[in-house]
């Protein structure tokens, strides 16, 4: 034996498309350098110099990646559920399955256009800051909460908007949470339309933001005395 590897493929269907053939060529070139030995198998963590996995090594790697991408740290909002905070954090990283993201990962989809409006490519920035449906939600939310209108060019601008709102620190935190809740509701409406063909409207999404916002703020913060009738007029009455 000269130590070289001979590969015998056993196909259920012969690869024929250009992509499959290119992948086969890639796989063959990777496998060409593989040498089998009698030693038992072991895992190697190739991203650390000592080739051993540790939580510290992955933490250092994540910190390095975030610094490279210029990401701002996202501080969570304590009065909205964790799932909403995580959703916004993932959106900031462009890690939610929008149609643009799916197409980028070569997942076969019928269209890359926005599920809600059908006018533009469905990216995170479009869905939350450019889509007609979302813009109407933001306009209504701003009127209701008595805050400056949102002109966001990106998802990042949107989640930072609370900083430019009048009011004390407490009210800013309420506004911040409402923006997070609204992103969550827009995404849910988009999914309900996409997966269950449920039609939606900006009024419906706004109604959801107002009631979920009330429920979560009342049950998850010190604002336990808020009153629904007053809240519906404007959350500004709290301050
Ligand atoms: Zn749209």
C-alpha cells in the first residue's frame, strides 16, 4: 500500500447539475489528503492555537468577530420577554430568516420579495424600516406615544430611536420596549401571512403592539398600576 486513498462512490442518483459536480470536486480534493491510521478518532477544535475546545476560546472568537463587524452591543429591555430581546438582537446581526437571507443561503424559495408588501426584496432593513406596512405602524405608534416620527434607514436606527425621544429615562425605556414589541408583532404578522395565509393590516399590528405592550409592562415591570383606558389614549400619561 502506498497510503493513497481510493474512493468508491455509491450513488443513489448520479450527480449531474453543475453545482453538484462542483461540490463533488471540492469534496474529492478535501478527501484526497486524508490519510487513515489505526489511531482512534478524536475531535480537534481548529479555531484555537492549542486545538482544544474551551468556552474561553469561543468567547474570544465571538468578541473578535463582533469587533470586526462593528456591532454595537444590544442591551436588553427588562420589561419585554426574552424571546423579543433575542429576536431583535438576531435581527441586528441579520440572522433572521428573511427571504433575502434564505436566498443568500441557497434555499429554494418562490420569491425574494417582501411577504407584507411584495414591492421590495425582503431584507431586515426593508421589513422593519422601509416596508409600507411597517411605516404605517411606526407612524401610528409615534402619534400614540407622542414621540418624534421615525425616519429609520436601517434596523439599527430603529432600535436606537428611543434615545431621541423626549421624556425621562423611565419613559424612554417604555418607548424602547414598545419598539421591540412592534418589531416582534411585525415579524409575527409576516409569518402568519406567509405560513397560514392570514391577511394582516397595520391597524391589526398596531392593536397587537398596544395590547401586548400593556400586558407585558403591567406584569413585568414596576408599572403595575397602569390603566387600560388611559393607556389606549397614550402611554405618555404615565409620566
Ligand atoms: Zn414590504
